[in-house]
C-alpha cells in the first residue's frame, strides 16, 4: 500500500498532498493541499479517505 496518511496526522514531509480513497484510489474532485512543516493534514471530503504525497 502507498504511504497514505489519515486526516489530522502531522504531515512529514511537508509539501503538496492529494485526497485519495481509503485504499489509494481516485476520488471525484479531489482536494489538493499544501502543508508547511509542523502543520496537520485537514479533514477529507468523505470519511475514510486519506492523503497521499504528490
């Protein structure tokens, strides 16, 4: 499985993250966020979705 992160986790390393499904699959209209050092990942659009480093 890819390195998927749950919402609320500390984003290590910082950078751009894309919202993916629970097992890393595509989601419709995925959110893309930029995380700075020390920031936490924001909530996803659907429960169970994860964040993947771009």
